[in-house]
C-alpha cells in the first residue's frame, strides 16, 4: 500500500495531527515546523510529541515529511535573512529530535542575482552548521520549478549542494511533481527517463519523498502553480505511473494541491489509492532496483 497524505495544521498540537491524518485515510503527512510565512514557533510540548510517536507506531503512519517555512532563504543577499534562516533551521532540527526517524524538507532558496554557484556554497555551508552528528532526521532538498532566481531548478544544482554537505547519511531529495515538470523535466511522457537521469546525476538512493501535485502550467514554464490531481497539465495517468513505479511506490507521498478545506483531501487520498495496481504478491524494489 502506498504511503499517501497531505499537509496538516499543527495548531492543535502533534497528536491532533496524527488523529486528523487517520480520519482522512492518510498513512503519512506533512506539517510546517512553524508559521509557514513567518518565524513564530510554539514552545516544545514533549509530552504531546511522545503521544504522537506512540500514535504513529500504533496506526502504522509515517514516515512524516516536516516542512520548513517558505521564509527561509539560506542564500539571501541580506545577511540578516541568512542568519534568521540558519538559526531557525537549527532550532527546527533540534525540535524534530522529539519525532525521530522522519524527514525535514526545505526549499533551497533564491540567490537574488548573486549567482547559483555562490548560492550553492552558502546553502551547503549553512547546512553544515545546523546539521549535527547523531541527528535522527534526514534533511531533504526540494526540487524547484526555477521561477526567478530559485536554486534547485536542476538535478545538477541539487547534486552540487549535496556534495558539499558533511553529513552524507542525512541528506536527500524530495521530488515535487509540479516543480520538476515546470522546471522542464518531462515526467508526463518519460517518467522513467527522468528518474534514470536523476539516478545518473544524484543517485536514486537520495530520493526519499515526493510532493504529488498536478500543475496549472505546461512543462518548462518555471511558474510553480499547483493543481488538483488529474485536473492539470500532468493528468491522471501521470500519477498512475507515479504510484506504481518501482522506484517511487514505497516513498511517502504528500499532496499539496489546492483544496477548500483540509477535509477535502480525503477524496484525493482515496483517488491516489485507487490508482495503485496490485498484482498478486507485491514485490517491492529499493532505490537501487534490487528486490527487498
């Protein structure tokens, strides 16, 4: 069975998110580590975090894909913005130790006309400051659509960051289906080809999670506008390929599609599950393509 869920609000606490995920039919979910448009964060409630961990284990939910706020920019042209992002990310990673074994996804940032090479150095340097020996969270760089001066618009840019990170066992990638299509990767007509290219550049063992979103725009548009599954330019068949692909089907899949209310995700989660094909005894493959 695929691991599929959506973004949930953390306003009611950790355990409340787990219960809401279950009510939606989800067996994974994402949440922002703090206000997605700002830097505010609640005091850490260790008891609530422990309750969520027990709930996840008892209901076979996870791994989770925590998301850093959009305001973080580790390669900003303004030092105070870089310091804010670095300090906040360091705090996020320390707090996530209370939810061990999960993922922390972030947008690499925008170089603000400083150039991607300078930005890559700044991002990697910051990661080396905030990551630490013995951490239980894997940090994920998100594939980006390439609007403006975004970093991470190509697999090569992500690889350049990864190569500079000291903690190689705790760094990976979250592939966003809308973003990679808008960046120019043709996952609609050649999903396997795109993944083979990813493998050649980065290595599929680095691919740890997916954001599953249709796109309002054609491939290569560099605009980053999400659409509901099957209602955009990618179409339903693309997501049928995604949920059944041997390299992808065991990864946590997070919906970030536009919905009126969180409860509306239940229908889309069910839709994604309906695309999954089961043929007798299922054989899973790991990211190296070997049976497990």
